[in-house]
C-alpha cells in the first residue's frame, strides 16, 4: 500500500490522505520511544522509573516484558514500526501477529504513537491514519477506529486518559489532557482538559 489516498471515498478527494512514506517520517525514534514507554509503565505501576544508565533501562524493560504482557506488546509494536520505517519485509506482519496472539493488541501500520505510551492491559485496537500523542494511557477493551468509507482516524493529544471499553470513532480530535470515561463512545471532538462520558460522549463538569 504505497498511497493511502486510494482508500478515500470520491466525495472527499480534496482532503488528501498522507502516504505511508509520509507517515513513517513522523514515527519517533525507537530508543527514545522504548525508554519513555518503560518509564511511563513503571511509574504507573508505582515502581522505580528513573533509570541510572542505558543498561539499567534495558534490564528494566526486560523485567517489564516479563511482568506485563501489555508492555511486551508495546515493545513488539515499536519494533514493528522500526522494521517498517527501514522497509524490512515480512517481519512487521509477523510481529503484528505475535502482539495479537500474546496480548490481543492490534495497532495498524498507519498509526503514529508518541513516546510514553501506557497500555494498562491488552485487548485494544487502533487503526487508520491515527496519531496519538505523548504520555497517553489506554485501558483494556479500547477501540480507536474508523467510520465506514473514511480511512482518516483520530488525533489524540498528549497526556490523554482513555478508560476501559471506550470507543473513539472517526477523524475526531482529542485535546491534550482530556479524559475519556469508561465505555464512552466518542464521535465528536473533545476539548483540551475535558472529561467526557456516555454514548455519544458528552463533557461533564
């Protein structure tokens, strides 16, 4: 798939979708992303999250893979992205299948996730041309998906919290620091710092 624009409906051709090559230029560097992910996960587990050296960080990552299937899936996702950026064939699909089998985590190739991701547990789906910022927390049974006929996904800001069972559907924008309540169905933009609940999701005081 060299150009995702082919997936657009004819009525919206004026809004050009980026190519996979353009998307890959937005991906964070592997080392930075893995280190930030490990710190985020360790912090949320109330464990030591300041690493004393590169070796210490690597050992902590290995430990987190052992104790957290979700972190293992995050590492697999980051490696898959690295192989895709470097145009290594076959291996990205193999890694994608491993993440699905071990943790039920399915993150599509056009997805860009900033450093510092925290997946609480497995069983999440993220697909489409979706961008997720830094320091985002995703609880289990979350779907960040698409509307029929539109391959453009959501843009999720930094430090967003997405509760268990939430659904974020289509090209919506989630502002920095927002909280998506458990089982919320988000089909409209969410302001920065807002908390939304319900189906469809609406802000609460």
